C-alpha cells in the first residue's frame, strides 16, 4: 500500500491527465473540446504537471495550469461514467484518478504510439 505522502506527490500527475480530456495542449491556437484531445496532448500536459524544484514563477504557473487541466478532464470522465453507469460508476477517489491516468497512458502507448489518436478513439479500442 502506498503511503499518503507518496500519493500526495503523485496527485499533480494524476490531475494533469484529467484536464487533457477537456482542453487542448497549451500551445494550441484554440482550445479543443473533450473529443479533440489527442494522446500527444495528454502526454505533453503530463510533462508540465510537476514544476520541479525551485521553479520560476512562469514554470510554476504552467504546472498549475496543467494540474487544473488534468483535474477537469478526470472530473469530466467521472461525470460521464456517473451519467452512463449510475450507481455502478467508480467512486471519485485519488486511487481511481491515479489508475485512470495510468490506464489512459497505457491505452495511448498501445494504440497511438505517435500520439495522433484522440483519447476517445483509444478508449473505444
């Protein structure tokens, strides 16, 4: 079992993925909708989640934005599951969020190693 401290350190990475489901990569000209987010967008956002040690204010801001993006995306996914599965939907917990991020990364590695498929496309495989 992971320690609470270990899970707390992983939270930013977990949250970064969620946001990808609802927004485009930071470098995109226009925000994408949930259906437009690619595996590449997700991986790029996950890279920005951890600001590192002693980050600049700009780097810290970028990390917070990525964390927000992941959180929003995970909430969107969870809302979809609640809407489609009702009481059978998983509980919205840190453990679920962590496992969902890992699941999406694995799906992308398997079905879209070049990062061009959308998350919706890889989830339908």
